[in-house]
C-alpha cells in the first residue's frame, strides 16, 4: 500500500484516480473503479440536465459503498458557467467525496463545492492556471502533460517537466496525469514528488469500461505515432486517435473553419450517437499516447494491482541498486 497525502485526504487505498471521461464515466464504470480502490469521477457533461446527473450519482451509490467523485468540465468555447454551477450544486447536495474540475477557472464553483464538504482537484496543463486555482481554494492540482488523452493545453510541455515544476511551486498535493499506463509511470510520478496519479486512457481499455467494444479494441492498435491534436485553431487542442473524423476536423481547421462548423464533427450530439453506435471512424475519440503501452483489455482491479505491486518491485530494486 502506498500512503500519500491523497490517500489520507480521500480515504482511498491507492493514490490513483480515474479521470472523468465524457459518455464513458457513468455509474457502472465509476462504481467499478471505486470498488477497485480508485477515486473515479462521474462526468457531469454526459447528462442533459442536472436532475439526470443527480439520478446518476444516486445510482452510483447503489452500486458501491466506496468514495467517488464528479467531473465538472467547463468548455471554454461554449461559456457554460450556469450549467457547471447547476452540476456543482447537485454534487454538493448529494455530498460526493471529491470533484475534478477542468477546462476553465473553477473559482465560481469553489464555495458551492466546499459547502458540500467536497475536496476539489483542478486539472490544468500549466502552472499559471494551477496557481490561480490554488489561490481560489482548491485542495489539489492535477497537472496534465502533453502526452495526455483529451485536452493538453497550448504549451506542449511533457509531464516529465510539468510535474516537478508543479511540485516545486505549489504546496497542495499534486496529482500527475498524462501518459501513465503502468507501474513504471506510477513509480516515476511518485519519484517526481506526486501525491498520486490520474489515469484516463489505460482505464478505457478495461473490461468494465463502458466504451463500445469496437471502439475499445482500437486502443490496442494505437502506437505512439497514431494520435493527433485537433482544435488547436480554437486554442483548445484535443488529443485523439487518428481516424476519419480527426482527418475531417483537421481539413476544416486548415481552411479556417470556426467553432460552429467544427461542432458538426466534435459536438455533443454526434459524440453521443457515435459512442452509442460504436463507430470508431465517425467521431474524434480522445486517446493519449499511453495507448501505445496497452496490450490487453483486462479488469480494472487487475490493472490497479499490477501498478501497485509492480511499483513496489521497481522501488525495491532501486533501493538495492539492482537496476537495469
Ligand atoms: C475517452 C476520453 C474521454 C475524456 N473525456 C474527458 C472529459 O469529459 N473531461 C475531462 O476533464 N477530461 C476528459 N478526458 C481526460 C481524462 O480525464 C484524463 O485527464 C486524461 O485521460 C489523462 O491522460 P492519459 O489519457 O494519458 O491517462 C478524457 C480522456 C479520454 C481518453
């Protein structure tokens, strides 16, 4: 067992979080991760209304007695302040354990979430945003490197630099994210001074992941050369596996398309449809470089146990200087 500030703060056995993933992080997936000892986040943006979100929180509670959290992703292009606030109020009323905020300044959500006794972890790609969030009262920072699935920010800095920078500059617990798929990444993050890790891509390729099997199997084929960044022209790049939809999005961007046109490819409606249908070409699918390290779909508990026992083995080898 690894005891860190994160395990103490949240009452979880392992310093591992599963990042919120739109369309996927529903009650079944989040409860399965919670039961494996991971802090997982129900993604509010998957739900059309705050009431549907409340129902999903209650459903998760019926599936697990372990702590879990919510992800509130603010989409900067759409200016969804009121919507995020509504989700935060529900999370506070339902008294979930933790919140992962992302995408925009969380200051307006902090008092609401704190009223519900929720520990807030803000996810950012840069120190500038991290410092601002800490000043507004968040409890921890999830620092994402350029390798990550989803939104790596505009600065293109890998986790090997962002993580020690964040550890040096901030006093709150730092959670490392981006490119972590196994015991080596986990152990390295702890060596850099992280209090825990947050993983997305590796957990998509698990037995309990709610992603359609056809899409899920694609993660096993992705190498380190098979992801791409779309939406950089909107100042909000997203790392996805290369497919027909990312090709179309990049063509649109090359000829100067704006948000409205891009939404025909990346918008919520098409995302919901294609994820339900399991079309691996019809929509951009967020995917980190860590996919190149995944070779098998297995249960979440098996992934977690391999990370924890593998990290013990690595660290004891290093302690005795028996290294490769
Ligand atoms: C399929 C998928 C969907 C994601 N959706 C969201 C989301 O809705 N909100 C969010 O904050 N992050 C989202 N992310 C990012 C993850 O929460 C996490 O930050 C990221 O996956 C960590 O990097 P890794 O993929 O290298 O592990 C998504 C990632 C993936 C792979």
